[in-house]
C-alpha cells in the first residue's frame, strides 16, 4: 500500500512538473536559403509552392500542430510579405492551442543568421523543434522528445537529436531517392550518438575518413549509407547560443553539425533518432519535389494527404490512387490514369491522357493532350495537342496548341509557350531574366523585387518590338519568356536534380563507369589509387615472409604491374623520371627489392622488343637496341650494385630459355650491347661467368655462346691491370 | 464553461486528424459536444426549436465534413435533431391542446410561409416540403396535421399567437431546452450502455461447447463473449489476427485474461478453420440502409467462408451504427485508405520507390483500405441494443430506425454527403 501511495504522489509531482513545463516550441524556417528552385522562387517563396495542390508550409504546420507543438515561430526572409499574408489569411492564424508567430528579416542570408536573430529576440524558452517549411512528416514527437529530455538529464552536452529514416541510396547514381548525395553517417549503435556526418563524400576516391580517436573512444561504430536525414531536429536552447558564439556558422549541416562533430573542445554531442513506420522527408530539389509528391499520393504521409487536409472541398480518392475534386469537367473520352490528382474547377478535353501527374485548380486542358509525370499548378491553359512529360508548370502558364515540353522542363509563372514549339529537356523558363552574376549555393532566394516586377510588367505589356522578337525567338511564335542558360559546370548535374527520371543512357554510362572503377579497385587492391598516390600498408610486411607461395605470386603480380607501367610509359611517352617514380611506388607497395625491379623492367623491355614486329634476328637485335638505348636510364636507376646487374643477366638467361627463345641466338650480342651502354659493368659479367663455371652443362649454354665476349672482357681487364 | 466554438474546433481537428478511434467513442463525443452546443445556444424569445436546430445543423455539417468516413457522427447529429423536433412537437401539442388554437395556427402558418422575407430559405423549403409531402408516419401518429411546420417559421410566427401568451411561451422555451438536454443525456446513456445491452443477449446465442470465430478486435464482441462466459457458458474462441493492424492479438490477450479458451489464427487460415466453427461473431463499423455492413477489412472473406460452410454470421452493432444511407459507392464514400506503412517497411522498400530511375512512376502500389463491405445476403443476424433481429427483417430494422427520423434530417445528411440518397419522405413511404 505504502509503495503504491508513494508511486501515486510521485506521479502527481511529475504531472505538476509536466504542467509547469514550457509549451513545446518550434522554429520553422520559411526560407531554404538555397537557389535550387529557381526560377520559380524568384516570384514566390518555396514554402508556398503547391505540393499536390496544397502549399508545402501547410503540411509542415499541420504536422507540427498534430504532434503537439503549441508555439511556432515562422522565420521569413525571402518574399516575407507573401508568407506573412498567406499565414494571416489561412486557418493557422485562428487555431486554439497553436500559435503561429512570424519573424521577419530582410538581411539574413543563411539559417545561421536566422537562428542568431531568433536568439536575440529571446523567445525560445526550452527545447524546441527546428524544421524548415518544406518538410513533410507524420511522425510522433513524443518518443524523440522523451529520449532527448532523458539524455539531457544525464548529459547536459547532448544538445541536439536528429531524426533519421532508412532509405537506400541508388547504387548506380549514388544519390538518395530524394536526389541528394549519398549520406554517410557513423553512429554509435548503443548510445545513438552521431559521430560522423558526411554528405559530400568524394566519389572518385570511394572512401571516407574517420578520425581514429572515434574508434578508440567508442566500443562499436556502425557506418550507415542507407539513412536519410529528415531535417527534423529536436534542439536545446544551447543550439541558438552556439550559433551566436560561432558567427561563421551558416549552414545547419555543413557548418553546425560538422563543426560540432569535428571540434570536440566544447564537448557538445548530437544524437540520432530513427523512425520506422512514420514518414519524414524534406524537399531539397526538383527530384525530391517529384518523389515526395508521389509519396503523398501513395498516402505514406497519412493522415496528411490531400483528401483529408482539404476536408470540405471534397476531394475523393478513386481506384488506382486517382484523386479528383468534386467539380471537375471531364470529357467522356479523356483518360485519367493512376496516381493522378485533378483539382477543383479544372476542365479536361477529349482524348486527353493524364497519368502520374498533379493538375491544380482552374486549369483548362484541351483535347489530345498527353500529360505524364508532370506537375501543373493553378489556372494553367494547355491547348490542344500539347505534350508534357515530367515537367513543372507554374500558375498562369499558357501553352499554345502543339507545344511540347521535354522531360525536366520548368515553366515559371505566366510563361507563354508558342505554337508547336518544343521546349528542350531540362530547360528552365521564366519571364524574369536570369540574374547575371553566378550565385553561390549559400545565396538566399531573394529576388530583387523592384527590378523584377518592373521587368515583368514591361514584358507582359510587350511594348517593345525588339524585346518581343527576342522572346518569340526563344519560345516560338507568340511565346513569352526567357530560357535560362545553365551555369558552367552545372550542365552535367542537371539530370540529377530534375523532376524527370534519369535517362537510361545516363544510367548505363554510370553503370559502366562504376564497373570500371570497381574492376580497377579489385585489380589494384590496395596498390594504387587512380591519381598514382600511394597508400602504404605496412601490415603486409610480416605476412609476406610467412608464405613463400604468396610472395611468388606477389612477384608474378608485381612483374605484370611493372610491365603494364612500362608499356604505358612507352606508349604515352611518359618521362623517364616519372616512370622511375611509378616503378618505385610499385616496389614499395609490393614490398619488393630493387633487384626485383631491375629484373622486371628488363623483362618488360625484352618482351616489348620481341613483341614488336621483326622478320630476322638482326631486326630483333635492332629493336632491342632501340629500346635499351631509350630506356637505359630507367633500368639503370634500379641497378645500384653488382648483384642487381647479375640478376638482370640471369633474368635474360631465363627469358632466352623460356618466354623469348628468339633471343637465344642473340644472347652474346645483347650482352655486349648492355655492356656498351654501361648498363652492365664488366665485373658483373665476370662474376656471372664465374658463378656459371660450376653449374650444370645445360645451364652453361649461354655462357658458352658468350665465351668469346667474356674472354675479351677478361683480357681487357688484365690489360688494365697491366697498366 | 469553455467556449463552445473552441470545443467544436478541437473536436473537428481530432476528427480530421483521425485521432478518435472507434465509432462508439466518436458517437459519444459527438453527442456530448452537441449537448454543450445546445446548452450554450442563446435561446431567442420565441421559436427556440428553430434556433437550436440551426445551431446543431451548423456544427453537425462541419463535423460530418471533417471525417465523412465516420458515419456515427452523422447518425448522432440526426438523432439529436430528431430529439429537438420531438420535444418541440410534444410541447406544442400540449400547448395547443390546452389553448385550443390549432385551427388558427394552421392558417397563420400558411400566411407566414408566404410573406415572411426573414424566413430562411431552408425553413421555407422545409415548410413547403412538409405541406407537399404525403403525411409522414410521424404526423399521422401525432394526429396534428401541419404542426410540423411550426418550428420552422420565424419569430413572427410566434408573434401571431398573441403577446398575451408570451409569458407562457417563454416558460415553454426554457422547458424545451431543458427537455432536449435531458433527451440528449438519455442518448449518451444509450450509447454508453450499448455494449451491456448487446452483451445481455449473449447467452441466448452462444451455447455450450461451441466454437466462435471472430476477426480483429471489437469492444462489443469482447463484452459479448465475456458476458456469455460469466453466465457459465463454456466455449472456445478462434481469433483471426486482422492484418494489417493485428488488433486480433490484443483481443486474444484480453480474452485469455478473462479466462476464455482462445486460439489465434492468421486471416488466411480462416477458410481452413471455418468448418470447425459454430458461429461467427463480429463487430461492424456501420450498418447501411440495405442491411449491408461496413466492417473492418477482411470480414467479407470471413462472411463468404461462413456462407460456404453454412455457419451463422452474426453482426453486433449499437444503434448509433445504423446509418440511413445506401452504400452505392462504397470504395469512394465509405472507405478510407490508410498509410501503406502499416503493411510494409518504407526503408526496406525505398529502392522500389526510387522514382529517379526507370520510368519515373511508381511500379509498386500499396493499398491499405480500412473497411470491407459485406452485402446483406451474407449476414445471418444483427444483434443491436434493441434486441436481436432475424436477418430477413433487416429492412425492417432499418424502417424502424427511419421511422424514428424526420424527413428533414434525412435530407440534411444527404445534402452534405452529395449522395444519391433517396429523399427522406420516399424512404418513409417505402
């Protein structure tokens, strides 16, 4: 009884604590501080762009509200007026137990600036949820908050909990399904502490580096590449002050998270929370816009799906995931395929086919139109016979009859596409001219409003003939709008982040590249990275002596490698010095002596001589002479003493017996040649001859054939001595 | 007393976010909300019934739109509207009988209907309908031909009755509100006790050494089975787990703690087990006008299996689940597609959902419907809190129910749902 009573009182006090706690707050960044959605974001902020016909920010706010957040601070920067106006007129301004406060700024250029400003305002009083206005989720915050609080009780340095979700990156493109780069995270599986966060891993190198102290400090680490960062963070107040202390922190991940992970002076820790059955994802680029739209239509975000969020406007889900508003005017012969959303008041003509697309409100679509995988916003007019594949078409666009949008096209607000005009793939079209200076990634999506609207009006009026003709030139007869050119260097990347699926030929190319890389990797093993840099691996030292068979195999590989290097040097006219370096690198990595190098190089040279075309022995001799003359320096640099020279002779002998019998007849001549070129010293030849004296008869074949030469050498030596 | 509007908004939100589970809870909360709406409504000097109906209708419309799938909301709203009319009617009859003014009021009502610009369009429509309509069961029973129009006329309709009676009327108004709240309380009580009332009949249906099969979890079924157990019946229960939410697991656990012999099987094993089963007892989400049942997904399969082996298929449903609509478009109107994550793990399938490669369209479509439609011919018996109903009288149950509803309320529902529901009067006639 006593225990029970105690338990009861404890609960009461806990409840009181719970009551006394601060209301759960959230900071919503209504600005992505990026330019990925240009040119659309020049005219409307990203958070107000419709996602399956509902502005993105509504999904985020609806989720926050249902997850129990009571106070949201919406930070607006670019187009702040539009965001504020929207919020004021929306349902969010009058919700009980859910207050939405806007914070406006015009000079913040990054998430870091935003958080610094919010810190100055002093409105956050406890743990808060940090999220951007383009994040969709239906997760429950209860568990992550509880985990965060418990960790905080034990360790005051645990200031942030990041939400992650499993999502496999594509093995071919090495990007996630949201179009972001493959993300590597090292996580302690027990404590869930985040130890490393790498989203820009060098693809060419194919590795990421971990600080070795991490391995020392943590009994186990799991390195994940199949986790997706949901960009939902539960933060403690310290996060804000950290941003203020480190005024150079701009980007939430690139600077803040990585900064904390690398710099352990402050000892702050970041933890992760993985969600399984719930959904969370952030719209980062056009590809994620496409992917998340499809996820919503497939109801992964339930209950945040159009038919429930819209409520009274009566959108119904029909078979095969077709969402249709109640007052759509649909021709009998029109075909609405699966996973399609048709908004209110839209009219669709005869024999039009629509599939996997979103069509907004008040659109007029003519006859024989094909729309596939496209996003058409509100009040768009599409005339007869148009074709749209994987495109985004903003409000008020007019497509004249027969116009075609190739995959990946973005048509910004009120663009007019002329008759029969084909807009090329991946082009972005806007009424606004492309800003001239190249923007960095950090730049905010802030349109110069005055010049923008001025230009807009002037365009629409179309007063000036030259201007009209220019645009007409760009978008066909009667077309209005500029096709933006792609910045230098970004051209190749365009397909990655576009709404269109990656073309098959690109995939095939990537796959081939990858196979090649892999081949090279397996072939080289730990030998050589592509750049010719060297990765010393000292561990091999011991094991090699243990196993003779192994080392022989190693020599075989080594010989092949040297030969390949030599041949490349010959064919690509590599400088001798460089060739020397490369062979040296090989020597080190295979742990060979310079004797082996000399042997291998000589072998390669002779082999080349044999393999180059020749008809007679004399021609072969000439070949050999040429090669030796040209590459003598390479050979010489590995011939430091007599032993190595003898090795060369032995090698030559071996070759004449086995692989290159053509040389058997030429043995003395070549020997002489080598002597002439000062590759072999007479001492070496004499020593060789001495050693061979005692050998078997069969071994003496070459000694005998070169007897004359040896004899001559001996005499010369004696003469020298005489002198 | 909290602000009603806040309460309404809160409830709307909960309905919208699908945060209330189960039709009993929804029905109860709806009734409670409407009770507070009624008690908060400022009663005008005269013609309170119209004011009450107006405010309940306004709230009700919102509630139904918030979650059109939860039919219990609409059912309760209709019941409450019906209560208001009933109470008003009985008061009016009493007053008129006392004052012997029936003929006068009849005339004046007609005049009012013609030249009252203040009259709301709906009221006019309702009034004219009630005059055009063939005499409904209600009016016939009450034997007061046109008094139904009284509550719909505007305040001046009351004025015509003379200022001398104003004192009487005001007392009447207070009485009306009081009576209505009393009646709504009774309704809430009914909803609360529907489980027990259904469970009371358990012994009549479950016999010694029988094998009962059920699917998923239903509070009504649980209470029903336990009631039989308490009456010393010894029987066994097969529980099909009810994928994808597996609520059958919870039911099995609960049954075992109450001492019942329980066997848990997969949904796909139902057909194999059905030959050993004596009776199938299941809960329902809603019972439609034609006797069809909207029930948790998988029940149609159970019903078909039961029919194949001639096993009785018994549906338990509280009267708040009886819905006067026809299931013309079950997949559109009466079903809800839930998140695919209940079926499979997103992470494991994320590569199948990568739209970046391939044709850029999802090849995998995961469908997770909440409900099944069981056609009336497959149902052997309904057990409601008003008693057991032989299956051949399903239509009769419905008629009993419809009889208790007024035509206007039927119309009200169908207007909102925009269905092809037959107008109230015709329903009563049929």
